[in-house]
C-alpha cells in the first residue's frame, strides 16, 4: 500500500510536466500547489491547515488515547511507535501523493473538481489504485469499528461484541454510501478528535504526573467511586472552552485542539487538587519513597 | 483438507516465499519509475503493477507471522 501511494506521486509527475528535478519547482508553483480559491462552502486550506490537520486528524486515536484499545495487546511498549508509521506515511506522503493526483485530474479536465479517490486512483494506477484505495479504507476503518464495538458493548455489556461490532460496521458502511455525509468527513474528524482529546490529556496526566504532583492516580478505582468529577469536569469544560473559541472567537476547529490539550491537562490537575483535597495528605505520604 | 496440507507444505518454504514477496514488491515499485523515465508506457506500467500486487497478496500471507 505504501509503495502504491508513493507510485501515485511518481506516476503523476511526468504527466504534469515534471521530467527532471529542475522542472519540479516551476511545475509545483504553476500546476500543482497553486493556491487559489476553495470550492464553495469549503474552508481554504493553507500550509498551516495541512500541518495542523496532518498532526491532529487522527487525534482521537493518538492524543485521545483510543489507540489504547488496540495497544492493550502489545507485548512491548515500543510497539507504540507503529503509530508514527501511520502518521508520517499516511498523513504526509499519502497526502502529497493525493494532492498530485488531484492536480493531475484538474490538469486533464479543469472542470472536474469532484474529489473522488476511486476514479483518481484508477486513472493513475489502474486496478492496483482501486485495490489500494479499498484496502486503505478497510485497514483504517477496522480498528475504529472495533473500538466502536467495544464502546457499544460498554453501554450494553450483555450484548455480543461480534454482533455490536457488525452493527457498528453496517451503520458506518450505510452512512458512507451517502456523499452528503461522507464528504463532511474532514469537519467530522476534526470534531470527534476534539471531543476525545481532553480525555487523552486526562489519561496522560493521570499516568505520568499525578503521583509526581502528590496526587492519587486512578482515583475513581482507588476511591471505589463510579465517576471521577475532576476528569468529567476537565473534559466538559475543555470542550465548552474550545467550542466557544470556535463559535465566538473566530478560531477554526482545526486549530482548537492544540491549546485544548493544555487546557484539559491544567484543568484536570487543578480540579484533582480540589477533588482530592481530603485525600491529599494520604496520597502524598504514599508517593514518598 | 488437501488444500490445508498444500498450504502448510508451501508455508514451510519460508525463505523462498519471502524472496517471491520481495520480487513482487519490486514488480510493484519499479514500473512507475520506469514510466517516469519514459521507458514503458502507462498500460504496461499498470499491467506489471497489477501482477506484482496479485503475487504479493497471494504469497505474503503464507509466510507473514500472524
């Protein structure tokens, strides 16, 4: 799949007029990354949008810690670097190749502005391109559908995980058949990444910093309570602040997550200090070696 | 049953299968470069990439560790 994604770029270049390295910069400016106005109803993506979105479009998995559902099976901690392969190859190389394919489509037919991965990939690499797009979608969706199945099962523990996972997959497939939904993916990914991001910050702080700060980690489990208000409030308040900045502060949703993570982390620490005030002394005594 | 035995015996030749997979990967990767260098046309490039892909998917699952 990686080879085919790379091939997309290599195939597109000569058709766009790049026959030597010296042609590249001129063609890149004039035919590939030309800027210009976005399609109606779309946000204009600048370099910064691409940079932030490349880092944060899978934020729900990496920063929101949804990856833990898969990595709980990892035999060694360094297996987590596998996410970097997905990030750097999937988000940078594949995006650059995809932009080359789209530039090629516009070069062939300037009126053809639809973003259709299947036809674009088929035009560049034939059946192999289509196979690559299908497998790329399949491998990306699999762990997400698995997570969705686990989430459904958490709501209704008596249900079969296989059945709820099939249900989640069927529902997502059905939704994906409607372009009105599928073409909103970019905004949706930014939103659901934002929704999960504060909980990732809570998990990070809880695991790495709570004891160093003299606070109790895994507080709900230790206290035998079903709801940790410090975590819950850090989550909700961060979302309200971020969505407020998006709605009223003019901040685009793609840029809300980075400051949001630090807000969530700070809120969780402050709220935990307040929430654990009666246990503070006990926890700090146990943390001291 | 026979099919399972065939797959098991084929899976025993791990190094040979890995070599075939590696060649398949080269057959996938090389045609776009040759196309860029104007050594082959687009139809030939697509054909060779498809052959490489089919061989890769047919052979690699036989040796890749589960």
